[in-house]
C-alpha cells in the first residue's frame, strides 16, 4: 500500500552541469542582464542548486537572501510564464556554508536557505560513514566503492536464472563471491527483469529462506535480502540477513515497520510501476528530478517511521522503468543523488541498456560493458555497486582506486 503522507513541496537539488544539453534542459530562460548558465560561470567552483517549484515572490525573497548571505556569486530565476515548474537557480559556494546567523524564529526563507546548505554539504561531503545493519553489523562507505554480489535463487532471472536455484549451488556461489572480494551478498527469490510476473509469497519464501539461513551462519560479510514483501523481509532478517534491498522503494508502511523493528539497513530504490509494466513507463518530463524527489520523499517517510538516517541507502533504479537514454542520464549524473545525504547504491550489471550501447551484445556477453559501467558509477559517486561478476569488478575497482589515490595497488 502506497503511503502519500508526503505532499510535493519546494525542493532543493544539486544539478550536475556536464554538457550544453544540461544547460538547455534546466536553464532554458533567464532574466535579462544575467550571463548564460554553464560550468564556466560558477564562481569559485560553485555548485549549481535549484529550488522549486516556487512562485515569483518566494523566488525574489530567496534570491535576495542568498546574495545577502554571500552564498553565491550569481542567481537567476526561470520565468514562471515559460516553465511548468519555475525554480530559482544559484551557484552556491561550498566554502561559504556556515551556520545560519539568525537566531530565534526562522522564516520560510531561512528554512529554504538551510535546505540549500544541506544538499550542497551532502554533495561535497567526502568523509567515510557507517551504515548500521541488523544484528550489530555495519558497512563502512565513503572510501572505495563496495561490491554487492548478486545471488538470484530463481529459475527466470534475466542473467543467471536457474544457475543457483538449488540451495547447495547458491551457498557455494555465495562463498565463492566472498573469496573473490564481495563486501556483501544480495539474495533474491523473485525475478525483477522487465516483464517478469509475481511469484507467490510461499514460493519466494521457499526459495530464499534456506539459503539466507545457511549463508548468514557461514559468511563473514553481511547478507542482504532482495524483496518487496514485508513478510519475506521479516523472516529473512530473523534468519540472519541484515539489510533489506527493497525495489519497491519503501512504499509499504509494513515494510518500514519490519526494517525499523529489526534495526536493519535498507536500500530504497526508485521504480515506476511493477516489473511487468515498468518498461512501458519510461517517459519523464525530468527524470533526474522525479527520481530525486521520490527518494527524498521515501527516505523522509522512513525517518518519520523512526528508521534512523544511518540505516538508509538510496538507489536511483537504473534499468527499472527507464529508457536507454534515461539510464545513461542517471549514470552520468549519479553525484546528484549524494545530495540526499545517504550512500548511493547502483546496479547496472549485465542489463539490457548495456547490450544496446555495446552493439547488441547478448546478456552472456556483457562483461566488459558491465565492468565499464561499474567503474563509471564508482567515479561518479556510487558507494556500492551491485554486480554478478564479482572477481572482475573487484579487480577493476582496485585499479581505479589506486589511480585515484595516486598509489600502487598492494600485491
């Protein structure tokens, strides 16, 4: 059941401007006398932030306040007559993000400025953080990208359906992934490939619980349960799983209660519709904006239901209700989702858009494309990458991390 307690409100977002197309998409109009938008206009390496939707009066007040606070060198407002969702845009200087100087009662403008400060601080934050999981386990994120190994206990998953359908084979595969360097293992018993049909709760439970129990008892890394069903999540957590990977995006209040009671970590993913319908729902007016707002609302619902911030992970849902172009757009602007203030999980491994981009490669011939997309995800801000090919991904990311850190890999 979808919980709609959170209503659309003005929202602060970071916009990564990587091309002229980004400029045209987000800044199609500007007041006379201002300069064209573009990375070269950012004062002192400023971060482009949008705040909206807003009416003209609110935009004017916020514009003046931002300049008074000396947070930015330039601001401009989209003409409300030319935009369905008028926003104020500003280049914010991260170095000027000091606490609000005003004391006493906060005005709406004060609160808006504080929200802008928070998204920029989240976006530029570089320190390591700990994600709290059930059973006293934890994940340390913010350094190298962690590798989540995919273990599908299904007969019909798009990539490895049937390969690990028996408990013995699934357990052996999980152990091998840990030896190859997986930081956690994600177990799923229902295919979420495009067009997939639901399986019964009883069948999903029969598939995953024996595997979760045996793996959780014998592995040194945390186990994640990939499910949309609160009942399955609860039983898996009792069997030793410590994180819930919810492709349903915490739409269910029952799922939020399960996570909160267990003290589990939870990955909140964006998906339109259901797996059976999602690829018929790939048209967006503003894909990145819609995904950001969805994840913001769902994490706020989680916080309202007493799930602590340090238990939350967000996933933009690449491949779930997105076109090829939409997947590329999300992957090349992943850093925007860091502005939510939570670790970012990304799963691109072996997905169909990679086949499309690599000349029609079939699912069994997408290793190079999968590795490339995992590297891009890590370089663009992903904290966790969800993959089928663990050993190869770990090796690729080890090289990337070594080069980024300016040191030689350890032998």
